[in-house]
C-alpha cells in the first residue's frame, strides 16, 4: 500500500514538473528571436525602450523549385503600382517579377540579339504606366522594358562637360519622377545623385552631400593655402548608396557615418526634414565601436519612412515628422533574423519585404495589432481627429482613445504619452498634460504647458503675491531698523563667543575670501587663517548643496532626465576629484617654480574656490522650478558666470598663496591646466589597459573552463 502511494506521489510530482516546465518554455517560445523597441530621443542618456512586437514575420520567399530558380546575390526589391514585386537578381543577371500573392510571374533577362542582355542588374524601378527601368550595373547603363518585359530602350553612359575627365559610370540605383527625370546613384561618385533627362542626357548633380571636416582639417584650411595643402589626403563628401522617390521627394541613404544617413530632398535639392538629424541607434552603439550602415530607404502611403541597417540587421520606422515609431530586427540566421540584408519595401497594407542576401530569400513581415493601433492613432492625430467630438460617427476612432489603448499595451511608449499630452494641452488641461510630458521626458512641450499654467496662476494670484512681497519687504526694513536701534542701546560684546558666533564667523570668512580674493588668499598663506578642517567643511557643504541642487532642479533644466538616472557616485567623484587633482598638480608645479605656498595653503585655498558654486547653484536650482525654456539663456548665463568666478578665484589663489606676480601666475595657471590634462589622459590610458587586461583574464578563464 505504501509502495503504491509512493508511486502516486512520484507520478504527481513528475506531472507538476512537466506542467511548470511547459509554462516556463511558453513565454520564451512566444518571444520573437529579434529585438522590438522604441528609441528614446534624448541625446545625453539615450536608451532603447522595449515594445510589444510590432512586425511579425509571416512568410519566407525562397524560390525552391527549379522552374523559377533560386535567387543569387539579389541586390534590390521594388513593389510596383500594380502591386507586383520586382527583384533585381544580380547573380543570375535577371529581373524576377512576382505576383501579389508572391507566386512567380515571369523573369526578364534580355537578349543578346537586340542588345538588351542584362549583366549584374542591381536595381529595378517601375513607373506608373508599368515601364520597368533597370540599373544594368555590369554593362554600365540603364535599360528600359515594357510592363510585359519587352526591350524598349537603353540609356548609355551620360556625357557632359560638367562631368570630370575620370568619371566612371557605375549605375547602382535608379528612380524616375513624374516629369520623366531620371535620378541615378553611381558607385564611388561623391558629387551627388546624377540627374538625367527623360532621354538619358546628363543635366546636373542633385542633392550633393556636404563635406564633413574634422577639427584639424578645418584648422589646416585656415592656416595653409591650397598650394601648401597639395599632396595631402582630400576629404570628399559621403556617397549615396540608395534612393527612393515618393510624392516628388527623393529619400536617400548615405554610405559611411555622417549627420545625414538619410535625407528627404525636395526638387530644389535641399533636405526638408532630416537636415543634421543623427539616425544612429545610440542605445545600440553604447557598447560597441562598429558603426551602422544604412543601405536602403522606402516610404509607405502614410509617409512613414523605413530604413534598414545592414551591420546590426535593424529596420527603423519614422513617421512623417521624423519621429521614431518602431525598431526591430537582429543579425543571425534564425527565424526572422537578417544576414546581409540588401533592400526593403512596403506594400499598401503595411507589410514589409526585406531582401536577405545571406540566404537569397525575401522575408515578409506583417503588422501586429499593436502596430496597427499605433498607426491608426498616429494617422488620426495627423488628420486632426483628436477626440470623439471630431469623429462622432465612429466610436473610439480618434487619436485620444487610440493612444490611450496604446498606453495600456505599453505604458512607456513615448509617442502615446506625447500625443495624449498634446491633446490635453489643446483642451487647456495643462496640469494633466504636464504629467504626460514629464513621463515622456519631453522638455519642449512640458515647458509650453508649464508656461500656460504659470500664466493662469499669476493671473489669479498676482495681487496676493505682490501684497505678500511688499509686506515682507516692509517687515525686513522694520526688523533691520529695530535691530539697529537695539544694538545702539545694547552693543555686542566682542569677547562673547558661542557656537552660533563661530558658525557665523565661518560663513562670513567664506564669503569674504570669494569677494576679496587678494586679501583672503594672502591671509591663508601669511596669517595662517583656515585649517584642513575648514577645507573639509567647505567641500562637505559644496557636496551637499551640489546634490541638493541636482534634486531640486526643475524638470526643464535637467533636460527631462529623471532623478532616478542620476549616478550619485559619479556626482560625488566629480565634486571632489578636480579639487584633489588640481591641488596636487599645482603644488608640484609651484614647487619647481619656487612658489611660497605650502601644500596646506593650496588645499585650503582650493576649497574656498568652490564658494561661488555653493552660493549660486542651489538657489538657482530652486528658481529653475518656476522658469520655462524661454528663460533658459538667463539660467545658462548665471551658471557660466558662477564657473567663470571659480576660474578667477583659482587664478587669484595661485597668485596670492604662492606670492607670484601676475605674469608668473598666468604661467603657473597654464602649466597647472596642462598638468591636469596630462593626468586625465594618463588615467584614460591606464583605465583602457586595465579594462583590456580584465577582459583578457575573463576570456582566458572561459577558454580554460571549456578545456576542463
């Protein structure tokens, strides 16, 4: 009987174990094997916020049968007005056309007899009338076919006096606008996009990238003439690697790292939306030195732009205002992962087609319910359908309700928070809008809402505030008058001393040194005023006021950064480290140059140099809570003045403590700054070597563990 019960117990335990194992595996199986996230817009502490899955891979087109043949090194994909899919099958020297259902339709290879034989075609473009335009890279030309694949015309290498003598025509990408003008990307041509007429004649270069010069290259251009710079390396503009045309605008991606990885270029050749915008994924690049390479761009019917990065296998979607909607993807050979992606396209239903060069297939991604909801909400917002009153016929079909649903799915989706806040702002519900803008870390809109809220508050309570201020001023004057009369009748005993008088004298001395640096620093050296304890107390007060200032600084003036993100260890280090390093370096320099100051004088004087920061930063931080973004120049000016005051005190400290004349004091100041810079560089070198050494030890230990 006992043995039977034991068997029952063991079976039950195994069953429970199996159930929990399956439950544990389910979330992992449900998770996509590629990243899904939203990029934060903040520059100084950018990070990526995970989102629910936006795009799910639903199909792989791999051409398994021998009739159609597998793709070989395909380089471009395009969806035509007839919704057929066109693929530049470069390795097979053909253009493959698929029907809307992704079944094979026909292929274009051309014929040697009529001169239409294709050789390594790298791009295909289909006009509104079905005309197929191919960048025939191997033959250095453009070839035009009818929608049935019949040869129509070949555009030879363009010729013009504008083109350089060593011009090498290698057309890799081609598009055509509504007027018949043809735009071509030629490999290695840094002059820009070639603009051709409808008959293939060269007209001009279009949308040329600007030269990105380093600091030293700019200095060289200023100091040396063109003749002197002959023979040096010439910096050329980055070249375009892909183009897409939609609604009269050309969207272009750029090879290499620059501030124009993607551009939206109008007919005049100017970037109208993304000028200077950095599309690099800062959250992704934090722990790596490999730069991204954006190799294609496309635009859907809602003007949302999609770009793909081949280095990290990421697809990024931006709305018509340049705001990031989604980012997804990963490098690899697993389900939905990219290996050497080449090109992407979007159909009218929002499905994304990625041409994956690693396995010569096409991946098809469909929108999830979450992505559909985001797109509907964003579309309604752009159309001005903010709330139910704007579209009463369809309940819930408005931006506010839809963004609220998005927020329920993802409480940290920034666009939902921003959009809800902006709708509340339009309804003059400023207090509620503030909360959403703060959660979204949106400083600009937070400032707008706060400005309106402040104006309403002042309008309601200005008379009361003015009365309180006047009463306080009168009270202060009366207090001073009464106190003066009292002191006249009851003079203060100069010999009387207690803890309060000592504290008062200490703070008076702090202020005195900062306001009278000549006498103050000389007193530290020659009158032995100040002790190590005084220096420690001053620095302790500075650390406390600095940390309090960080805590109470207004949301706008801390750049929208949450208080939780403040690294207090780093803040403490940056409070004390400059004082210690400058004191040691300055004492070493002045010892060589026969300075009169002792080490204690340098340390004590250096501590007193922080007094302006104590006096200014905390009150300024408190005041920042009632200021808006428009008053930031005043805030910045006061901050700069405080630091300039500190630098002046450091100079006067070196002069007064060591007894130098002004010229020698300037020399010592410069040498001290150079010494501090040398210490910083040495620290960075040692730190880098230490990190590499630790990494080597870790990797070595892993290798040993594998061998064992």
